[in-house]
C-alpha cells in the first residue's frame, strides 16, 4: 500500500499570506488617520488658536497691493498694500469673508476694536482683507453688519493670503509700524483670545 504524499500547500499555509495582507490593509488607513489627527492638533494649537506658529511672525509682511472693495467708503485711502503697513502706526489686519460663519461671530469684536478710543488715540487702525469672496457679497456683508475697517483690500485669488500663510478665515495679524508682523491669531476674536491680542498690540507699539 502506497503512502499518500503530504500536500505541499496546506490550507493554513495558503491563508497566512492573505491574513498578513489584510492586516496591512487595515493598518494603513489607521496610520493615515492618526497622521491627519496629529496635523489638526498642530494646526489648532491644541485648542488655542493663538498657539499656531507662523513663519512670518517677527518678519516683514509680504509685498502686496490689493484693490479696494468697490462701493465701500473707508476712512483711509482705498485698497490695502504692504506700504500702508509701514506708515508708522500699528495695524490690526483681519482676513475675512462673507461666507465664513466664524467671521460673522467675531464681527462685533472687530467693531469694538475699531471703536476703542484708547487705540484710536494711539493711532492703531483696523484693516481688512476680503479673502476669496464675491465683492458684491462682501460689500453687502459690511453694509449690513457695519464696517470696522479703515482700509479694505480684496484678495479674490487668495494669492496674498497664501503669502501671509493663511490657514483659513478668519485670521488676524498685528503689524508693527515698520511693517513687521508681531502676532498671528487663527480663528475668531473672542473673550478668550482678546487678552493675547491686546497684549500683542501693546508689544507692537513698543520701540
């Protein structure tokens, strides 16, 4: 009687590679998800928008010249440029859009800043950059809610926003009178973020 030869490919040996491949396929999406979560934590500064780093803090603002928002009357000259940020006084530059919910939420805080008598007496002004927005909608937004900006420039392509390192609106920058960016706030101005913003303004005013 001839012995039956043992199979060279038992079921357990055949399925092992498939199980290993399945584990790899499951692990890859998990690793990608963890990576995205880590990046979001960095982007959000662990819940504190003021902790988000910016390569431009401590450096001159980018060179730019933005057209005005047609139909909007401002106290300063029409449009906004990097030259305006080097006029000798501190400027609070707010990047906003009418389609941005958080911009609506922070708008009253901007109006309060613009109406702050102490800041006005020290020459601090608030300027706005309309980011990737329809000019008509941006104009209607400011007309309806009130215009806190001494000057407004329109950045329809988002090119200037990229140069500033904008993550997403709203963002606010404090710029020294010589054009140097001293502070960046990602997210809206609120009771929680206002103290750091005011401290940055005071710092920008020091020689």
